[in-house]
């Protein structure tokens, strides 16, 4: 079929107006999305415990006509919400878990809200914005009777639980053409980002209890085993690749000084920008644990808790996301927000508020250095994936801080949330409208992933660690 120039231009104009209408509708519903985000912020449910948060997002999407499948990949709080039919299939990832020990009021000074956890990584905003974007894409598909499927993935326990790994292992992304995600941050950036592969485990030592003063020779200290392991791993740090990271925390070291502890546990993370290096480092950590047990007369066992791939970038997709982020723009502060942000800046040791950073979009880069880890990495090796970071925190705020929790509970965080939602929605519409861009992204994906690639999760065949926060 041939089209005249006027017909083609007319089709493009109609498509543009439809996208604009969808984004305007998002503005009209921003109040609803803000209530959802703040409710999830208030609940602050930790990994695999997000019963209320998951249910609220499911209810929101179901009310918009999405078909809901719950309890996917053997995870009670994981779900998939789908609208439409046929190709292309675009997935939008949403998270909603909080972090332990970071309860905080939405005020510019450190003060607990009385809970046990807080949204110090902004996942209350993440899940809500992604749901809003999925609904907007649904509206666009519906408005012009366009062909395609929009799919929202409710992803629990990103903070160490790795739900997306189990979801990828279960094949839930196998028919997806493109996956989109975002993350709260202190600036607006759609560059091709990176992340570190990560493997974690809990090492448990078993010894023999005894009176620490009356009969110490009869005891075999499980805590000695943990400390000997830690000492060896700390010596090992000199002999690992420069960009590798190892973290640990003793989760159980005994209960009383005068009792030789017969049980102790240490929780380890190993990270690098290559999963092959992580695998090697993790094996060396295991050997250190085995040696520690041998030297202290104890027994050691370990449980792999999580394992995630590094992010596989897709520059073609990121260029589309960047274009839309620049069109949507950053965040501007009201006088009240500026006062709040200035006080937060002081707590961070900053001389002044870098307000311009929140309002601008960072220059586009085709590559970047990684510092953190995410289970989005596994998704990115299964389907072409793109994401953004949006200024929902005061510039200069680090993730996993009380300052991040505080800003995420204010209009500063909510404004950034809507920037993310609009950018993802506009990107989804662009992809539905331009199948060639999807094919280009797939070609880059196959090239970067390499011929003969087979996805093998770092956490093996273990079932979801549903109790890892207990």
C-alpha cells in the first residue's frame, strides 16, 4: 500500500497528538499516583514481605483493565499485569521493597518514623511510576486501537533478594521485545548505565558450647570460625582485581561473653563488573570459610542467598529514552521544597544546594562505570533493556541513606516520580510506533551478548529465599 506525503504527515501528527494526550492524562492523575507512592512509603515492607504494597499495585492495574497473574516464579508478592495482545511486547519493571534499619520521617533531620525499615532506595516511587507508565501506554494502545502488549512486572526484593532472577529463570521475559525500568537518584540521566555482578551467601559455623572461663578447652567457638574467615578474606583483598568489592556483616556472633558460642553466621557479598570474576572471588571466599572451619575445629555450611548479572547496556534504546527524558525535563523546586533541600544539603556536608542538577538532564554517555548491583542485570541478558535515573532525592544524596528516605516522602520525590513515569510512557509509545528501532535494539543486544550465549543464573537452582529478611 502506498501513502501520499500528506497522509503520512497526518498519521504522524495524529500519533504525536495521541502521545501528548496520554501524557496530559498522566498529569491529571498525578494525585492518585502520589497517594499510592506515599502509602507504600508508609508501609515500608522489606523484601518478600511486601504483601500490602504488591496488592495495592495489583489493584491499581486491575482497575485499568490489566490481566493479573499473581505468585509468579514461586514468589507470593511477585506478579505480572498485562494489557493488549500481540507484538511488540514491552515490559515495564516495578519494584516496591524497603531497606531494614532506615525508618525515617519526611523531615530534613534524622528522626525515625518508628518503623523497622524505610524506602532509602525509593522503590515506593519506582513501582508506582512504572505502573503509571504502563497505564499510560495502555491508554495509548486503546486510543488508536494500536497493536501490541504492555506488561508490568511486579518485582519484589530487589535489595538482596533477587526476585527478577527467579522471574527470568522461570521464562517470564522470554517473549518480551523490550524491557524498561528506572531508578530514583539525585540527578536525571539516561546514559547507558552499568552495574556490578553480585553473589551473596550466608556462612554458618557450628561449634561446641562450653563455659568460657570454667571449661574453655572443651569448647569450639563458632565465632572463632567466623572471625578467622573474615581475617583471611580481608587478607585476600590485596589479591583481587582492583574494581572488585567484598562486604560482610556478622549476623549472629553468640549471645553471652561467658559462653563459647556453638553457632555463628556471617553474610557476604562479592561484586565486580564481570560475573566471571565474581564467580572466582566467591569460590575463594568459600575456601576461606572451609579453612577457617578446619583451623578452629568447627563445621561450616553456606547458603547462597542471591546472585545477579552485571547490566548489559543497549545504546540504541538508551538514545530513545534520553530523547524523551530531555523532552520531559527535570524537576524544579518550590520555595518550600528549596528550603527542605537546602537543609538536607547541610546534613550531607555540602556548602550549598545544587538545585540546577535536579532541573537538568545529564549529558548522554554511551558507557559508564558501575558501583552498585541490581537484578535488572539478569533481565538485560534475556531481553534488550533500557533505564533511567531521575532526581527524586536532593542532589548529592547517596542511596541507602536517611536523607533519601526523607526526600522520597515529600513532593520532591513525587515530582521526580512523574518525570520517570512520563519518560517511560513516551518511550514505550515511541517503540510501539517504530518497530525498526526495536529490531535495531535486538541486533545490538545479540552482538553484545555474544553468539551461543545461554542464561545460567548465578544463584543456581535454589528456590526463592523468601525468608532472607527474617
